[in-house]
């Protein structure tokens, strides 16, 4: 093997600061000689975020601290899917699902109002392969005896508890669909082999509709919600949410085909003396540890679009309304401006809502009851009608179309919330081998390929922090910042706060807080390791790790807790933080407990 300049530099640079263990020198025994080739094989251990947070999840474990929880897009997960991945030129209305075998399926239609519903599949949510049209338009003779075409839009799907996939779509007559309710409805297909093959379609509802959405309850009961548009031919904004129900895994549905649906979500509005109802584009979840259902719905008041919420009550059963009745009583109408909501809930309790506004894909974090939502977060732009899918206990997938560019944007978002320190004694040497993937971790890394995680451990003497930075191109000026604050009643920085700036070669600076960050040297032990060639862009680096030990006596710990904020500053992406590091507010800093 030829020893390249990069290998020699990596041999020199893959080193724990203040340690001679990795020195590139000959041993007196040739068989034990530490050569550049041997050292290259011992790659610096950096655990990516998707391999962390692997401990046991307790349902609603973070119910008391959801207001501090936040999301961060994982830049390395981001893909922009075009025609080669989708087989479509103007994809819209994307719905992504994680399948029982760990692979993924993505439904969408071409153009704003589709003629057929298509799908693509992926083993890893990165590389996608276009498949056939799952709901394909075809000629019909319509209810008036005229030649017409059946078209499909708004495909969505549900992975059942048995692993089967149910896919649904709205169908309609192409010409004059508003006046042809007998030629409109909802079609359903099933796959028992993770989307490889599909059953023949069956029609489960008849009537003009849009935006079907499926939910399965723990009992096995399946709900198909949809926008009931039977009256929009008279008043364009007169809609509500209807529902049909299956108790046999989707084989049969009630009310029967041709009957009125169960009317479940309807709000009365007036415009220019005209009364109409509206609640559309439903997305519904069963809340953790309770029977109650929470619905996020779009409210088109005829003036603007709003996000509204409705709640079933503790029995989990919606009241069946008449077509001229408003309900349910427990609701939050016009909570804020927006359209096209999609809602999910993490096992730890946080609800997360996506919605559209001004061509942006917005997200809000909510509490365990989906009643109080926080600040707006807009990671994607360019279109409308996005959606969400839970990846696991700490990640959610977001998809958002940009039809004008002919792409669907997809990314995974990491949940940052309260972490419990792991009890262990750490040998502070810049080596992460003592830490495990069951440790609870925080994440930053939405601005560039550079990303980092933060983990915490504790013993009776010290608090330990591990920072791991994946970075393909380490620059000399890159660094990470750890900020620590006591828990305060007013969520403001106090004199007990500390700041540590570290990099690939260890500690850069430490600061205390006194109406601003001031020079100081809180006692700490900092060691770092890195692998790469610093400030050279013609190769690929691995990154760096930093271990920090701080005596408990040097931190203000109240009730076993502190607050942390965390950022990396990268030459390419700039600063990327959990929360704005220049703010004096700690309201969105993350709680560390168990200290």
C-alpha cells in the first residue's frame, strides 16, 4: 500500500489531545509497529444521531416539559426528489409512510389536481424508485350517460397493526364533477407485501369528496375521514368532515356505499348573509394514554384559511351530526392562519403539527393534549400540501412539494427534548467508547453536512458532556459551544450560567455570565480527538469528539437539573444552535435531569 499525504496527515491528526497513545512511531517489535496503514483502520468513533436515543421509551415521559421541546432538520437526511425518483414532472400532495419492514413508500399525484395517484418506494428514505400508478384514470360512462373519465387525487395510506397497507384516494368524473356525485367517491387498495403487489380497488364511499385520511385505533377499528364536498356546488366553501368506519381491517365499511357518511366535524360560518359549514382536510390522532381523539382541520372561512382543532371527548367517540349541525362542542376554531394540517404525536408526549402558509412548510410543537402549540418553525419552502410520518421515538419525516421545480422535498427531523444524564464515571480522554447508544442525545445539524450530538453523564463528583461532530471538512475556525444555566423562574440568564467553546484541538475559551458573557475560567477538564486534515478541502474528514468534565460544585444545580443550549459553528453553514445563542432567554433551552 502506498502511504499518501492524507494518510500520513490522518495518522498525525487522529490523536487524543495531551496523549501519546496514537503517536506514529516504530515499536521495537516490527509486528506491533504502528504504521499509517494500521492507524487508518482505527477510525475515530462518532455515533450519528440516528443510532442514538435507543433506550426504552416511556409514554408521555415529557408531558411536563413539552414547552421546551423542539425539532431540528437533519441536513444529511434531506433529499430533493425529481422525475427520476418519482416518474412525475409536477408532483404534488405527497404522503410518506414507513412500512412494517422498515422501508418507505411515498404517494403523490401529478399537477395540482391529479388525474392518477402514483407512488415510489425506498429502502432508506434517500434513494427512491418510481412504481406504477396505484390509482390510474380510465374512461367511464357517467351518471348522465355521457362519455367521461374517472380521475383520482389525494392519495394517502395507513400501515395497519398487522403490517398491511391500506391506500385510499378520492375519485371523480373529470367533466362536471360537482354535479355528478354518483361518479365520485373514495377508492381503496390493499397490499400485504409492503407495497410490492396490490389488491383490486374497492369503492368505500360515494359522493363528492377530497382529502381522505385513515386512522386505526388500538381496538382495530379503522376510520376514513374526508372532506365532504357534496354541497360546494351551491356554496363553494360549504364543506365538513365526513367519516366511514371499518371493523374488519378495511374489508367492509359503515355507513354502506351510497349512504350518507357520519358527519363528525363541522363549524358554522356566515358570509354576506349566507350560512355555510366548513371543516376540511382532516388529520386525526388518538392521544397517548387516553381514548380521546384530536383532529387538526383546515377552516376556509371564505376570507382566509385557518388551522382549527376539535376533540372527541374522553370516550373517543365523535358525535354523529346532521348536515346542518355544528360540532363537536370541544374545539378551537381559527387557532392561527394556515392550511393543510397534518398531526402526529411522539411517544414521549409532544404533538407535532405541519401546515402550509405563504408557500412554506411550517411546523409547531404541541403539548400532550394537542391544545397548546408553540412557535412556528419553517424548514422547507416552495409549495403546499405537505405531510408528516413518525420515523421512531425521536424522529419525524416531513415531505413538501415544490411543483414549480418539479420536486418533492423530504427530510427527517430530530426531536430535542429533556435528557436524563446517564450515571457513569468517564475517563476524559476525547474517546467516546465508554458512552452507549442508549444515552439520551441532543442534535444540531440542519444548515450543512456538519452536525453534532450532545450527551450527558454524571457521578457524585462531576458532570460529563460528550460532543461528537461529524464533519467532512474540518476548518481550523470550526468550533462547538456548550451553554449551561440554572433553572430560573423567569427563564433568563443569571450569574450562574457558564459557556464552553471547544474545537477539534480541545478547549478554546470559557466564560461566566454577568449581564453578558465575560472572561472566566470555570474549572473543567477538556480533551478532544479528531480525524482529518484541517482546512484542506480536497479530501474527506471524519470529524471530532470532545469530552468535558465539570465538578458539580462549579455548577448551580437545582432539584437535580440544569438547562443546556448547544451549537456548532461551521465554516460552511455558520452557527447552528438548538436555540439562539445570543438571546438572554432560556425558555427554549433543554432540561438535563438526573444530576
